[in-house]
């Protein structure tokens, strides 16, 4: 029986210990409300919650109103920019007429647009300097003004320069064929450079019978869809068609090109030249420099007087001042009181005397604020010296020179003896200078030349031929006299040296395709001397390579950015925020100083003059990288370090680039030839240009014709981009064991094997290994691999060295000869190896 507690005493309750098991609360699916969370926090608010609570979220209607406002602002900005072009406040609408067929007449198009029935009034004839077929046109009905010019496609440089600043291109097509082969070539160049707004025009449709007119137009539209899938085809045979075309040109949407929208540019409408004076040592001042006054409408961005200007094809120059003369194509619309309804409003042009109208000086350049023309960094030859030698070091060097014994001729003084070079030093210098970039390629060609000689020596002798065969050959020779004469005349026009060089280039490209980067080890020169600038890499992807190691002398002449992308964003933002300068649409006169007389000679010869304002640092030299793709129309092998013609943005120059693979790694393998199946990075010394910018690569033939070989865009400016040239030394397994093999023909002496012993080996079948020891003195070596070799396998050793482009930058590019399609093409697959 349980005893009860005494009166007044309370029994204590049980308290769970620390080892009490606590089960999880059942998840009933109900979460805490916001009120429960606030009660638990008891007023405590975290920092993140506080900042998030301060950002008041908009309601649904407010978000909708905000989106509508942004949409409306963007639409108004686009409409303002569209209406500004060709209006009173903007520059005239620049239209370039281009013929795409030899049978299409661009002059007939401009003649029809000049007619009064088209609705326009011609105000200026020959308004563009250097272009005879150019005129200014005012449309009072649409309150627009145009500048038309007809550019011949024979001058490819002028066509590309004018297309860079044109607002609209009008392509004149043939009514039957559309465009010919040269028209296709011009379209390829224009598309790669960046095509502005365009319109397709066809003449001669009225001459087609009425029943076949629809079918003919449908066939022509099908031809045009290949290049212009959404373009509209305009027939142009009457004044009514011309009015419809002008209305379309004034209202169509303008395509924005990035490389010109961020820079101010203009096409010269009036050019004068004032020589500075006679140059010392000459009788006339024509060969000297002078001041070039160029008048035109500012387009794109505003133009600053302290910025440098680039004249396409001639170079970079400085401005001294900017003037504001009277507008030669004003748009003053007045409605006469007696105008009848239905008639077009007449335009009352106020005649202005240019001599009476004062010329306002907008701004003058301050020499302290004007950008410098310095393109290369100043090289200090003592920059690499750490300290000046001390007196003790000088005395030690003098004693070493005196203690050195050398055989000299009798009667030679000490001063003369210092200039005599020892034979051993001479040999070392020769060996150091022997290794060059081109030697590897020439060594690949030596076996081919030897094979050619052997094939020539193995030709059958004519003494083994029977008499009957000789008689038949004599009869054939007598009968084919006329054919032989024709062949002789054909051979006279052939460039035999060019044919031989082309064949050699095709054989080399084919050899590189079959055996990439393989080089034969020389027999007369030690491999450790011949390949002393090369090194082995454990892994091409992960092994380190210092980008500042053993830089060439040309790297001291260039400029480098700490971060090119950050600098590009900063400069473009500063250029967009500028508010001092000549605005777009103003008619100004630029005074360009220290301009050579060749510029005005080019204008007088009939070439248009195009100017563009450069951004900061764009006149300085650096290492530029361009990403290009091989053009399908060109099948000729393009070798690395071969001179090419570049059209980069507004610039045009010649350079010898190197090719490399386009990868995201820190090291990039050099390509000996421009690959047709993959994008390639082209590296060269060139002036800095901030992307985006289109790039065209041309190769000049021996007859002066320039062929389009590749197209692409500007990639970056990075002198620290490591491009490695690879060579592959090959050997043949002589004896094969389970895990080892005896390899020969890779080296030919014991010292070379010991020199290249740390480098890893690989085989074409995927085996990896290393050199264990040398066997004998004639180049046999024992190698260990991760698995047994096959008898048909080949042992390879990869060696690398860093390569740099050649400094061959030349801003002068000669005018190309008229282009014609090369009918002779050689396929590398069909070319047989000898």
C-alpha cells in the first residue's frame, strides 16, 4: 500500500534529462504565416530584409505604365533619328547607285531621277568632289533632301570607301540575269564589310511583253532572294516609278552599322589645297605638305577639333580649325498664296552669294589639347640595363681581355686586335642566327626536290624506241604544225616562274595536310642546335608559358593596354557623352594640316575623299587579332607570313600576319596555312581599332588583281596572346618488346638523344612514353610506353616555340587592276604527291 505524503509537502515533478529523445514535429502541411514570423522575431529585422523592404515593389498597373513609357521613349527616339536624316536639321540622305551587271546602266537611273516629273528639284550638279555623276536633290512633297552619286564598280577601293558612309545603296540589276560574276564579287565584299540600307532597281521591264512581264519579274525576284531575302524589287522605267523609289528611300528603315555610328565621318563635297611652301633642297612646293580644306556634312557622331582624322587610303592627320560656311543645299519650304489644290508645293530657294555670306569659325584647335600623331613608342636602348658596371667590374673585364691570347698579324696594334673576332665565337654566332621561322618550311620541301631529280633521271632513254614509232611521231609532228604554233603563242603569255611557285605552294600545302607539322631531322646539323629555340610541353593545355618571356625588339615599339575591354568601354562611353564639337547634320569646313599633295591629286583623278574622326589611341600601333573565315570563292593556299591587303574598318593597309587557332585557352597553336573549314585568328602589327569593325582580306596577284580570300571581324588587341609553332619529329620502331621499343630515324647521334630525353613521346595510335636510354652512337634509343606498340605505328615528339608576326605594316595600298574570275582552280585532294 502506497504511503501518502505528509500534509504540507508537495511532490516534485519529473524533469527530463539531457539524453531525453526528442522526436520531430509532424509536418501537417501548414506553414507559418507572416504574422507568426513577426511575432517570433519580436521586432528584430535583418539587414537584407530591411533593404528588400525599402525597395517598394510596383503594382501591376504601375509596372504596365512604366513599360509603356519605356516603349514610347524608345519609339520616339527611333522616329526622331529617322526623321532627322534628310530633313532640315540633319544631313542630306546619301544614296549611292551601284551597277551589278555589265549590261545595267547606273547613269540611266540617275538621269531618270533628275527629271522634273519624279517630283524632285536638282539643286547641285557635281556636288561630290571627284565624282562627276553626283547631284543634290530636294523633294518638297516629302520635305527631304538627297545627295545622289553613281559609283563605278571598276575601282573597288572607292566603292568600299563610299559604301562605308552611305545611308542607302541602290543596286541596279539586269532584267534577265540579275548580276554577273563581278557583281557577285562586289556583293561578297559589301556584305562582309557591312551592308547599309539598300534597294533593288531593275530597268527594261517595260520592254518585256505584257503576258511575260509577271513571269519575268517573278524569275528576277527569285534570283534576288539568294542575297536579299526580304528586299523589294522596284522597276524603274518611268517618272512615276522614280517617285515611288524616292518615297521608299526616304521612309525605309535605316540599318545601323556599329563601326561608323560611334565615329563622326563625312564625304568631301569641296576640296582645296594650300601648300605650306617650298621644301628645303627643292625648287617647288608641290612635293611638300600643305593645308587641306574639306567641306561636307558631318554624319554619325559629333566632330571634335582636337581629335585626329583619318583620310581613307592616305593616313592620319591633325585639325587646326573648323569653320561653318553657308549650307549649299538648304531646305526652305514656303507655300505660295495662289497655289491651286492638287499641285505640288513649289520651293522657293533663297539665292545666296557665297562671297557675301560670312564664314563663322566654330572652333580652333589648342596645340596643348590636340592629340599627338605618335604611332610608335620611343625605344630606349638602355632601358634593359639594370645598373652601370662598377670600377671593379671594368678592371676585371680589362684583365680578362688582356689575358686572352689570340693570333694576330704582325704589326697589329691593341686597338686593331680588339676588332678581330675569334673563329669559335664566329661559329657560335652563326649557329644562333641559323634558326629562323622559314627554315622549317624549307626543310620540308627538300625531299620533294630530290624526288623530282630522281624522277627526271629515271626517264626512259629514247634509244630504246623502235623505228616505226619514230616514223609515226615524225608524221604527227608534221601534221600538227599549226597546233604547235598556237601552243607556242599560249606559252608566251604564261608566267613560268609564277606557275612553278604556285605548284610548289600547292605541294607544300598538300604535304602539310597529310603530315601536319612534321619536320625531318637534319643529318649534317645536330638537332639540339637546329631546334634550340624549341621546347617540349607536358600538356599543351595546362603547361605554363610566360607571355613576357624573350619578347622581340618590335614589342618595345608598340602600345599595350592593361585591360583592352575595359578601356574600350570607357572610351566609347566618353565619346557618347561628349557635347563639344560640330553636331551631325552641320555643313562644316575642316582645315587639315600637314597633308601631302598626293591627296589632292587623288581627288583630281576622280576618286571620292572620305574622312573619319578617330577615337583616342586609334593612331597607335599594337598587336591586333582578327577572326576570319576563308571565303568559299578562293581555293588558293594562303601561307602564314604572306603579304595580304587588309580593309579594317575605315583603314586600308598591307601586312604579313600569322595564323592561329581560335580557342579559349591561354596558348594557341599556329597554323601554317589559312584553313578553309574553320575560323582562324589572324595576328598582325597594325594601328589600334576598337571593335566592332568588319575586316576584309585580299591577296594581290602578280598582275595587280586583288582577290578576296577571307572575311571576318575585329577580335581584340592583345600583345600577350601566346601563339606557339609546333614541329613534330618522327621516328620508326625498330624492335618492339612488351612495354619498350627501340626507335630509330628520330635522331642521328647520342648527344641529341640525351638533350631531348625529358620530352614526352607519343604515337599516332595513342601510345605515350619517354626515352629511357641511348643505344650506340648512331641515334638508336630505347623508349618505354604505356602499352605495346604496333609495327605500323610511328613515334612522334612535339616541340614548340613562340612566334610573332613580321613588322611589315604599310599604309600604302596600290590601286587594284580590274578584277576577272580566275578559271583555273586546283583541288588539293586531286593533287598527287610525288
